[in-house]
C-alpha cells in the first residue's frame, strides 16, 4: 500500500545501511575524495541536501530540487525563460516575486501581464500565449484561490511552463502537480522548516527535463542550499503534518470567531463559507491552512495598535512556524493593492484559547 503523506514525512530520506544513524547526519562538505560519485558539493550535492529532497519529493511523488531560499527556487524557474518571454502573473502575490518581475521588465528580460488570481477565464486565455504562467494560490496575503485544475487543462502555448508558488498551502494543503501544474515551488523557510530558524527553498516537478534544468541552474548560479539549513528543514519536515494539522484546526476556529468580532471587518480564510471561491478551495485544498487575513475596523492606525498589544502572538513577519505571528502587510513598501487595515495572522501550535484571549484583548 502507498504510504500516507504523514507517514512519508517520517519515513522518507533516512539512511538504510545497517549501523547508520537513523537520521542523515549534517554533512558540511564542499569537496569529497575523488573516485566516488561526488567530487564537489555545488555540482554533485551532499547527503544532507538529498535527504531533504527525498522527503519533499516523496510528499509530492516528484523530483525535488532544494535551493538556498524560496526566492532562489523561484528565480531558477524564471531563469528558464528565453529573452523577451511573455509571462502571466498574479495581482496578489509574494512581494519579492512582484519586485523580481518588475526588475526583469525593466531589464527587458520579459513582458508580464498581471491577472486577478480568481479570474480563471483570464488565466486560461493567457495560458494560450504565455511562455510562463506563474500562479500563487492561495495567494499571499489575500488568500485568493485559483482554479488550477481548469487553468492546467486549458490549451497552452507550446513549450510553456505552468508553475505555482505553493508556499502558503504547502504539500499537505495542496498537491499542485496532481492538479496538472509543471513546477511547484515553495519557501521551505515557512511550513516545512516550521521553526523560524532557517532559509531554504525547494522546487518539485514530475518532468525530468525540468528537474535537470533546475539542478543545472542551481549548480551554475550557485543557488545551493546550506548544509545546516537542509538538516534543520528535514528535522522540521518530520513534524510538519502534526504542526500543520494543529495550526489549521486552530486557524479555522479563530477565523470563525474573528468573522463574528465587532472590531473586525472582512475576514479572508479559504475555509470560510463566506469566501467567493470556497467551492474551489474545497476541491483543491486538503487543508485550509494556518494563515488568516482580516481587516481591523478603524483603519491602519487601529491595526498597528492591535499589533503592538499582542503578547502570545508575536508581532513579526513570515508564517508557517510553531509560533503565531501577526503583521500589517500594507506597511511593507510596494504592497499598494492591499487594504491598509489588513492584518495577516499566521496561526501556530499554541493553545487556541490562549490565542483567542490574546487577539481579543489586542483588538
Ligand atoms: C516567504 C515566501 C517566499 C520567499 O521565500 P524565502 O525563503 O524568504 O526566499 C516566496 N513566496 C511566498 C508565498 C512566501 O511566503
């Protein structure tokens, strides 16, 4: 029988020889004694990276290529494009990606058209002509959900790539390769690592030629993951299913309570029936995840005050870790499309009643 994902997170990527440690040890090597199958780690990898790649690959039934960060993995996908390529990308997405695409437009590396995440017809039309369709779903921080199944089954430009930033859902929340996407990328800095103590990224694909191209990019651009980071990320992956399930259960409960709170306006969480794409979320997502965005009544100043009052939740950026964090995303330069009073809450694994008491007093 095929193992369940929770089991694979624990069993994959372990040494098998008798007498070996149960976990792949930290191997901080640049070079190896000649005559074996590794010479230099930037070219040939290390056992520590490969253990991490084996776990992620097992979770997605795919080849996984690890990078130094999520942005390095994303840049590796964009680097596959020919000069003057056409890309379609989402209005709501990670701000680093938006900045990278703007830089590429300025350097005339590509031309982009920016689409609303939930406008499936526009994505299907763009897929017919774009060299790269870059989707983020659920998107960060507005938690909009794209109809990946419809977009991936539409007629696409020959030789084009359909890629997704799946950081927000993670492989236990959404399996984009199953939904027909060519490359799924995530920042392992978030759910996979899960403890706010590392930077790492990973791309997965079931197309061997794309995996080879991504590895070649990593080797020649030097976007290699760190030994310690991949060691920690593998350790994080072992408990990822437990952390993700606990955090998602709390997030759903908190989203319901926030929706009923008098100091809170619109709440965005894919699990709420009030969301316009809830029906797509229920088809595509196996978990609604641990991130909630909500508007604070009274505007940006009130939202900032709420952030300054939290005590259990930490006022900090990022998401997907054991500790809950909250942040006003419009305070970040370049995020002009966001409501100024929107807070993004990443729910961790603390007791949900402690989180609610803290949020209630902060609001
Ligand atoms: C954090 C994040 C990234 C970038 O990942 P890094 O590991 O910080 O480079 C990309 N996309 C999304 C959705 C993210 O949340």
